[in-house]
C-alpha cells in the first residue's frame, strides 16, 4: 500500500526530506493542512537565518543582550497578558513597583505611596500618553476659561523622533519645529519659546536625540518656560522625551537637572527596552503627580473579574517585559546599572576617539554625552573620495555589522552621517574588531579608481554640501 505520509504528510520524513522544504513558504494564503512543528519551526527559522546578529547591530537602541536568568524569567512569562490584573495581580503590582523606582530615579516629588505612571509598549506609546495628557489638561483649562480649544500645538526641535509626527497627525495637533543648525545642534530654548502661544500644550525637549545622541538643555528651557508663564499667565509645561537619556542621566549625570526637579516638567517618557536594559517592547511614562494625569485617560473595565483601571493605548500587552525590568532592577541595583552604562559610554568614547583619528572622518561633536555618536566624511577628503558612507555601511554589513548611514533631519539634510549606538553586550574586543573592519573597508574603498554609484548620486544631488565642516560639529551650512 502507498505510504501517504511519506513526503506528503511530512510526519515520517526528515525535515529536509519533506515536500515543504522544496516548496515556497506561504505568502498569500494559509496552507490547506497542517504540517509538523519541526517543519514549521525550520521554515520560520530559516527565513530569519541570514540576518545580522542582533549584537552586531549598532543601529538599534534596543536591548540585544540579557542574562540567562532574565531570559528564563521572560520566557516563563511569555503566555501572560499584563492586562489580566485580576488573574495576575502580582504582576500589576510589579509594574507599579517599576513605576515607583523609575519615578524616584527621576526625582519625583509625588507624596502618594504609589507614584503616577503607566507602562507602554515602547517610548512611542509613552510619548503619546504624555502628549495626550498635556493636550487634555490644556483643553480643560481652555474650556473652563470659555476660550476656543480647537487649535492646539506643541513645540519640538527638528531632531524629533517620528513618534512626534505620528502624535501630531493622529491627534491633529500642530507640530511646530525649532530648526537645528550647526551652531544650535540641540533645541534652542529661546527660539522654542518664541514659537509658543496660548494654544501651546507643551514643549518636548529630548534627552538623547535619535539623530545625534545629544541632550537638549532642559534646565535652561525650564527657566524660559517659567519666564513665559509669568509674562503671559499661561500654564505652559514640558514633557521630556527621554527615550534613551531616561536611563543614562540618573546613573551617569545625577547632578544634571533635567527631570521632576524642574518646575515645569510634568511628565517624562522613556524606553525600558533601550538603556532600561530589557528586551523589546517596553516603555514607561511618569507624571509628576496624580493631578497631572487627566481622569479621562483612565479607563475601567469590569469583565476580567474586578474593576480594572488602565492607562494606555493598547489593552492587551505582554507581561514578560515587566518581569524583565523588575529583575534588572533587583539584579543590577543602582551601581550595576551605573557600571553597565559607564562601560557603554567608555566604549562609545573610545570608538569616537579612534574614528576621529582617521583622516577620512570627522566627528559631529567633540563630546559624547550618551553612549552613541555620529560622524561624517572629512570635508577635504570628501572632495576627492570615490565613495560615501553608504558604501562603508554596505561593506561593514558584509562582515555582519549594521552601522547605518543616513542624512540628517530637516535643515541639516545635506549632511550624510554614520551612527554607532553602544549598548550592553558590546565589549572593547568587539569595538576593536569593528575598528579593524572599518579600517579594512576604508582601505579597500580607497583603492577604487572610479566613483561608486552612491558617490555619483551624492555628487549629483547635494554635493558639495553633504559633509561636516565646522569646528567640532562640522556640517556645512547651506
Ligand atoms: C528620542 C526618541 N523618542 C522616541 C522613540 C521611540 O521609541 P520606541 O522605539 O521605544 O517606541 C525613540 C526611538 O528611537 C527615540 O530615540
């Protein structure tokens, strides 16, 4: 009798002897029947097989290393939905403990036993919640004053992360951007204030700008906001987007005043999955006090076995990240976090120095303020080079490294830069391997006797304006 299972049913064949492995994987339609878990596993695994090793990905800010205990805890909790607070009340409590710990790291003055905050799937959700709370507070005030509330705006630098564009579009709140320039590589507090009026719901400074790694001067901004409020009688406030800086500043620069110590900072967001050292996706937003979280943002449901109040855009969300965050707090403590962030910082400084020594390159800033930095081609070299940083990105990719080249945001878009984000799991040895690969790639590229395609395109589109040439931060001006 014909053995129908052989090759067709897949149950008896070795994985690589089955029909599935010689047929394309499904793209449009769900397959008609089931296959074995071994085959399904192999197909999914193979599809992601050729990708970069996460720890060689120097483009991402997101955690790519956690120790085995953290990984085990998170795997054990993989089936748990955070929203099911009645079934898993201890996890809700653990989330609240994380909120307390983070609020205190940011010098919260809140007197309540449980500080006011919320968990997000990342900084994006946390930023949205901070932004929405500012908008609702402003709207309530305007309503109470009998004034129109249909034209809200907020102010941020052009170094904003895309989440703020989403916030503006989705909630229809005008985004006013303060241009970054060579002389003002971070948000200019005075210019930010000039853009504010009675319809401004908040200003959003950034601690750890995605494009440059730099910090906005939040203390100076706070002073300007105080002056503005005194003069106008408005209640302009600050939401800090501390996606990266929120877990760097408290450990490495505790003396810098950027957080709830400042009068006008009413909410702060961060990514637990960046320098919070947890796998994706986890974000946090904290309010200075319960009174700054509008009641309308809390929703209660009763169908999970009790009255559950939650603040968030998503309803269901993974609980594993909360376990991961709380584990890291216990495991590392303040000193452990400090040591890890310090190491990332020192490795970033080392790479920054070595890259700065190469005649082909020029660093954007003289200083590294977060464990990441950007650089461009040296303007003199740029004039004669047959290659661009895009070619270097491609070459490094062949060795498994992901080091992105990109153009800077609006007003500086003529600059092509490369960025390295140093994170836990990136050792000095790896930094040296990377430097060797960069030097070898550059030496290969220098042998080219004709321009690469990207050089031709760059020269055609933006030459000669696409490199830095200005003291420490060397972008050419328009
Ligand atoms: C400054 C800033 N804000 C917000 C975000 C969005 O963060 P997430 O990816 O955690 O949603 C990022 C991400 O890189 C960021 O750098």
